[in-house]
C-alpha cells in the first residue's frame, strides 16, 4: 500500500501524522510512505529526522478579514492544489490521510479529485473551518474527541478514535523516565510548558513555582519556557535574586517530551490536542490553561473533556490567579490520594487504541476496494 500522510505547521499536527505512518510500517513493512508538508511549517525540520521522504506544497491559512487577503488565500490554495495533484500523480498513493494544519486542505482536495481514498483526523474537541469544509472530500473523519462530532454535518462519516501518540509513551515506565533524566525517584515532580514557542501566562506561573520550590530536597521542577521567552525568563529569575539550584531545570525547548511527561507528577500546560493526548496517556494530573487565541476556543473544549472526567483542573486565562495555581500544586503535593485519583482519571481519558482504529479502518477499506 502507498500512503500519503499530511499535516503541518506545529508538532500537534506533525507528530500524530508520523505516529500513523509508523503504525502503517509496523503493520506492513512494505508500505510506502510519503509525507506532504508546506513551506511555512516546522515539518521541514522534523520529518526528515523520521526517515520518511517529504514533498512540499503551497498552503495558507484561511483569511477573511479583507477582500485582498481572501484573494491571496485563494491564489495560494489553488497553487497548492495544483502542486498536490502533481505530487499525487507522481507518487500514486492508495490512501491519503491528513492530521490538520492548512496544508491538509490542498492535499485532500487534490486527492479527492484524483479518486484516492481520503481520510481526515480531527484532533480537537472543536474543529476549525478548514476541517469542517474538508468533511465532504473524505471517506471518514477520525475524531480525537467525540464531542467534535456535533460540529460536523455528516455523522455517518465519523469514527471515534482518540488522538494518536508515539509508541514510547506506552513503552517507558515512570521509573525508567526518571532514571534517563536523572530525577530522584521519590521526588514530587512538576513540569510546566507552553508549547515549542512558549506561553507567557504559563511562564508566569512557573516563575512563581521556581521561587517556591528552589532548593527543596523532595521536589524537582522542569520549566519549558519556549524559545521566544527563555532569555526573558532567565533575566526575570536573576532579577528576583534567585540562585537556581539543582532541583530546578529551566529549558528553552523540551526535546524528549515523552520522558518529561512520564517522569512528572503534575503537568501545567496549554491544552493543545496533542499535549492533552500525551498527558492523559502518561496518566498525569494536569492544570490546563487553554490558550484563548485559537480558532473556536478549541483548547478550552479539549481541556474541558478531561476536566469533566476528573483528570484535570481547568483554568481559563481570564480567570487565572497565580497564587491559586500555586495552592492547587501544593494541595496535590500534600495529598497523595488526590493526586492518585486525578492521575487515574486522566489515564481513563487516554486514547489507547487510536492508531489501531485509524490504521485498521483504512486498511480494511483499501482491501475491500481491491477485492
């Protein structure tokens, strides 16, 4: 089978696509995979490290603010569809699956016109306009959260799958992750991050926790500032007169996200679909502060899906009180039963079988067509 996977812009779209590609190869090593990304996403750096071939097509976010911007979007999308058709004719895929990001639009539209089996994975509890538009071009939409179904028009196409995560999250124990990261096994570990670029509000909370936990023997803390904010945060910590001790780690970028999530006890983060999936698969109590600057406020719905089941504390940014977050962290530290209960509830939200469901359905459809 020949498969195109496409998704781009951020890790939240790229890593699920790579996880799906890996699963296809695990099922049948003869499967040929091509990744299609766009010029402006980080997939240009991430995908080559995975070993998969990649093609680039033009794509642009949907912009409706002015007629000029709408025209520019239309021109770029039309160009992307033309380029995607050329890639498809050359690679001759049996299947195309998109995992989000604006590159999916031209690729899936082109795939539909070329009579390919096309699928879409919607990671968020609230889908964006592009994915809602793509519903008519695909055979099925795999849902990361069942809540998303209500926002589409063709429920017969929907398959509840969950969000796919990489295999390491199922293979490495908390103890092993701590050994690899050189974190004491008995420490209470707090992990804060705001995505690859960072989030100021998450960093504000983290700086306060650094002041509180710096030098504590029974606590370790890892703070992912994001590349945009590292220098600013280090300057702020220095201004406060804090001499960072060994139990505090401040990093601009978290490379081994699987190890850090598996090693910690409490996560404080945004609520992107991939972050939520990886946090719940790791079975971690979470304090989720959704970004208010995303389409349809979808991070709020991602966080709510876990908070409603007891696996997370949901705090909207407009209601954020840093001291209250500190109190929540201390409550979890000092109440192991509460921590264990939240961790169990978080794990119950995890998408254990997402890859089996997605790849199994696609392979079944493909084999039915061959008969």
